């Protein structure tokens, strides 16, 4: 299959400091990029032409955290519904955490998930294997076998490893084989029983707080163990200014650490909770405006490598309860692009830089070659209209999870076409 995408504004954020941003055509042959330029390569005859006039042609989005809910939680979402949502959001590669039921701690489960994803053929799925057996934080999972089955790293999801000696051993083992450990930095004891950011809003509402020190203490511990073991670590979902500063220092010291932030933490704060609105309950919690600003600065200067959706679809019953009983998280696959555009506008960030954080920079965390338009690169493309508005409603969301703080709001930036591995998987 040969595709030609013409008349669009092509942005390749992987080129140079400011990225490539010009009106040129993109040529795709089979599963890879064939050429970029005004004229087609010699002998190239397109089987299909997409007119992208007035639209932006960008690499397919790479989302570092999307819970697909299979196996075990099909009442919240299914692989079919969430991969369709990914395509509708321009996401062509996504990382899924291991906190399914059963937990992804057996090679057979990982192989089944990848096989199902391959059959659906909507987006590339990169599973994270469980770091410890059953995510119980007690014994190491079979990391070598899980890696052979297709896991790109190992993660505890939101389950803590309370025993630091266990974390130390997992990092020693991972360093031996060159595996990447993913950790959401949060000290289990400081965060115990907490619901919201430990600040003025939590005090006023009478909600148990989670202090920022829960994150900074955890990062300090992880950095110390990295120095001891030489392990490569990805810190998932930073939430505090103190956390950003510790990551900045760790990188300056040469530690092999990367980090991401959920898009909602770049736009929302604990003040948005209002009067116990459960749609604003997240894990980690939304923090203060100064934390939000520090996270934004960290994304801009590269301390934080990537922005993710932290996609967490749930059913209505899990949100239509008191704030403290609500399941944390929001559906985010379809909002990753428009919310990143919104953040970029507010923070005065150039569009290629913003797109880099959800394409090539995220792919680099995974050690993958997506997110760039060069000959031979994977033909993953997101075409969107930056001026188009659309309403976030239960009907317009493809995801089975309708839980989002942006329900009934208007988004700017609409995906019109998504191409994954040279195949048109979405045309809106």
C-alpha cells in the first residue's frame, strides 16, 4: 500500500532544536516512511491520496500510560474500545501498566495481550510487566521471561514496594540485564490514607492529605539506589516542584533517569476540586499552582521527558460516590492532543516542542524509533485540524470510560486521520 499525504503542514519534532515545520508532502510505502518532500520519489504512484490542506501532519502520538483494562476489568473498558479511542485521539503507540486481573506477571498473559492487540491492528501496544510477583512488593517477578514475551520494562503501577531491600534487589537484577524499571515515586507511609494534596484546599474540605514530601522522599531513595546498582529508571507521573528539582539534579549527576507527567497535572490544580468533584480525584493528587508551574517548566526544559494521558477509564459507579471513595483517574486517550495544545498555548511553548513531548521524546523513553519522519521510520501519522473545535460528551468519546473533568467542555484540535504502520486506522 502506497499513501501520499499532500498539502499539509508537516511537523517533525525530531529534527534539530526547533523541529521541522514546513508545507511538504509525506510519502509512505507499506509500513514505513518512504520520503518527505515536494515531489514524489521516482516511480512512486500512490494507491491512496489524503489531502491535508489546512491541517497539521505530525508523527503518531506515543502515550506512556494507558490502562486498557484487559484482562479482568472489561466492565470498565475493553481492548477494542480503548484501541479505537487511541486511534480517534491520534495515538499510535501506547504503554499499558501491569495492574490488570490477573496481573501481568506471567509470560502467557503478556503474549495473549500482544496477540489480541495485533489482531485488532489499531495501535502498537507496549506492555509493562509486573516488577514483583502479583504486584505484592515481596518477591521479584520473572523479569527475564517477561522481557522475552514482549515487556518493554517493569512497573509496580500504583502498588508500593514498602520493603526497600526488595526494591534494591529488583534494581540489581534489572541492571544486570539492562532492563528499565518504571516507578511512580510515592512513599507508602507518608501517603497512607491520603486523598488530596496536603494543602489549603484539603484542609478546608476536611480531606486527608498526601504531602509533596511523599514524592520527594521516594525519589531521593530511588536515586540513591540507582547510584548503588547502576539501574535505569523511568519515574512515572511526577506531581511536585520538589520532585522536578530532584530529577533535575539526578540528571545533572549523570544518572540514567527519565520522567513523565500526566497532562492533567499540567493544567489543573487542587483548587479545581471545588466542592468534592470526584472527576478531579487523581493519583498522584492534583497539587498546588506552584507545583503545576514547576512541572510545566520541567517539561519545557527537558527535565521531564514526556507527557502522557494517564488514561484510566472507569464506570459511572466508581465516580458517582463521595470524593474519598471515588476511583482516581480520568479517561484521557482522546484528550492527550487537544490538552497538550492547550498547555502549549498557555505556556507559550512552540508547537514542535510540545508535539515532541508526546511523540519522539516519549518514543525515546521506550528506546523506539517512532516520532520522526525519515526514510525507513515507522509510518505512524496523526493528521489534525488545529482550529477545529469539538465538544467532550458521552457521545463523542469513543472510550468506554466517560470519566473526565472536561466532560461538557469544548476542545480545540481535532484528529482527522490516524495512520499506524502504514494503515489508515481512523478517518474522522
